[in-house]
């Protein structure tokens, strides 16, 4: 599918969805944004202003009363030559409705908000030995039996953990996913996804270039958040000592204990139960940050196909940027003439390989 050109006509559609079924009611969009953040607990959020003053709630029975009604947002394009496309940007539960002088302002969250709201009514035992992916799915489906899931099964299994009454089940699901080196989120269609964390592909999915879409770009050089070691501490099962993993950078400008100094990141997880799992996770976390350690901020013509986690090629010749990036955040406007903004990351250290399995001995042991 060819994407939107620099000169194209945008199409923006917002439709009410009731209990997973489109209602056919299209909203008159005045403006707004869809914000997508790969690191946020709620990945997709909506800020929408509409002109449909007949939908201003007057009682709890009103259509837009925030009792579970959703809005599906689609953005598309029509290029000269009749090349067209439409991509869903998210399905959002209405969280708040505010009448304004010019219409109605609506805030919405993706379907993970429903899981967050469903705090545990009773203690919840996570049985030892089940796949982490199964434990996550059970928590989600207990909160929302109608949820659609698309999970990659995990290799790692769970220890016995009992979650307290009132616990945030989505927070625990995210913790389990991270312990397995996986990414848990709600995608554009409203489906719950569990899959390996996104990595830079060898070839880009999309291109943002000076000649076609990219309007502005800049990148920052910083040591903030740049660690040269990772310590993973798990949970003891049959021994007194919890399993530990330690991964370091031992060569080059970032060598642990060298000129850069010692800057370890410590990660604790109830769902790491073996030394092998701890070491694998330590290497994965350390390796991942060196794949994505330099950030870029950019503005482009809206391409509705682009999503966080995608590999894109940024080509901004004036700044010497011609490289692959992984998309971290997006702000997608719901007005035709406004550009989209995003942040993405790439590697300054593509050849770094973390050293795995180095013995970790706590001070005083």
C-alpha cells in the first residue's frame, strides 16, 4: 500500500462503538489528537472535540455518558491519482465528556483502562509452573471476558505468587510480561497483544524522507538513561538465595569501571525464578538499551500506517540523519492540515555485545 504523499486529502472518521459493535453514528470532528506512547501503561489515548451538541449527556442513560461507550478513530488519505487507504488509529473507551462553547471535548483510553479499573476483589493465586503468557491472559479475561487476545506463548513459567485484594491486575500483567522479555499492549484494533519486544528490523517498514514526508528532525546526545551494566534479582524458590543475573559492557568507551564509570541498572522481579532466566533477562535489558540509546524528535506529513514499535528510515540530509529508527511515541492529529510528531531511537553503539553470566557478588557477602 502506497502511503500518503506530501500533497494529499486526509480523511478522518470517528464512530461510536457499543459493546464491540459499530453503531453507525459518525461524529462531527472539530479537532483532537491520538497519542501513542510505547512506554506508557495505557499505550493509546484520545483527546477529541466534536460538534455534535445533541450528544451532550443529560442523564446516565445518555449515549455519551461514560458507561462503556467507545469511539473508533480512523485516519486515511486520498492521493492525486486516486491512491487511497484508511488505518484505524485506536478504539477508545470514553472517560470524560466536557461540553464547551464550541462543542464537546472527550477524553478516551484504550481497552487496557478496563483492566486497570477491575481491581482484584479477592486474593488471586498465580499457580507455579504455568506459562507467563497464560497467567497474563487469565487476569485479563477475568476482568473482561469479551477481550480479544493475540499472544505469543512464553517459554518462562511462573512461581507461586498470590496477588492481594485491590491489586492493579494490569500492572501485574505488565510486570510478568517484562520478566519474560515481552511487550504487552492494546493495539490499534483494540486487541490485547503479547509479543517479543520490538527490535530494529534489517529493513524499514516505512520511510520518512526530506523529499516526501519529513518536515523537521533533530537528535540529542546524552548519557541520561545509558547504563553499562544490569543486575537482575529474582525470587528464591528452593534455596535461600534469590537467582541473580549480571550483564556488563567490558570494552570500549562505555566499559564498566572505565572512564564512563559504573552505572548499573537494578531490576527486581517476582517472576524470575532461575539463574538462567535472570542472566537472559539481564543481557536482554542491557542489549536493548544499546540498540536504542539515541533519540530523535521529528515532524512529518501524517502517515496513518506508522505505529510505535515500527522500524522507520529517517532521512534528513541537512543534519546528517540517514538511519533506521524504532518509533517510541506518536501524536496523530485529527485535523487534516496538522502534521504528526514523533520520537524514535537508534543506536550509537551498534557493535556492543553485553558480557553475560559474570559472577555477581553483593558487597559484604
